[in-house]
C-alpha cells in the first residue's frame, strides 16, 4: 500500500513557523517542480482560523490558504529555485518604491541568485550546500534599492541549513547568522 502524500509533498501547501512552536505560522509554502514557493502573511489575527494552524497541522488547509490569498493580488513567490545553474538569477517579486512624501518613484525587483556550491558547518553537522543570495535590483539612481540582503544555505533533500543577513548598507559587509539547523536525523 502506498503512503498518503505528506503536506510538503509536491504541489501541496504547508505552514512554516519561522521562530518557535509558540508563534503562529506566518508563511505558506509549496514544493513545485521549479523549486520552493512561499506566500507571506503580514500578520496573524488571533481570532482567525489561521491561529490554530500550527506548523504543518491543519484540518482545513483550503480555508487557510484562501484566507491569505484574499489579501494579495500577486501570490506564490518562488523563493528557492531548483534545479538551477551557477550564477542563474530569477525574480522573486516586483515591489514599488515611494519617496518620503509617499509618492510612487519606481519599481524594483527582489531577486535570487545561486552563487556558490560549498560546504558549511552547523551544530547539526557538516553539509554540502548550495548558497543562494537575495538582493534588491532597481534603477541605478536609487542605490538603496541595489543591495544584498540575505543568504540561504540549502541542502537538496534536507532544506535550509543556515540563513545569514546583514543590516548595514556600508562596506565591509558583516554577515550575521539568523537561523541555523540544530538537529538533523534521517528517518
């Protein structure tokens, strides 16, 4: 008898909790043939049905997905493209830039790029990984829109091993670890 597909099987939506089990999930994810897609939720209303959808557990995923979809026009951001070639880039999302007076100035892109195949050591062990960089790409006259922001270190078949982020705009860039795989077991 074949096992029933899990919530993170190809094409199925599942919840992601970023910080801890005490926090409600804020992201829906889906594994697609072209990679790992997500939908951001800006907030979680404690009185909504989303509050009870911890981790990957839900009795009504369609209702939960629709509650997030109804808030956005552009959905399903491709966060991690895979398979992918070295130095290949893709657009994750198009965003608007406004000046101090709230007037529209231009569009810019949030992009991803696979830039390195290396190994990384975390508490869970040593992993051969693909490193993805995430950056803004906008008109050259707006340098604040053109900067690196985050790195994901991913192991195919395992997931994200390490996340790094930097907060300063000036060189040299000082990367800070914000998420690290602590425990890994083969089941």
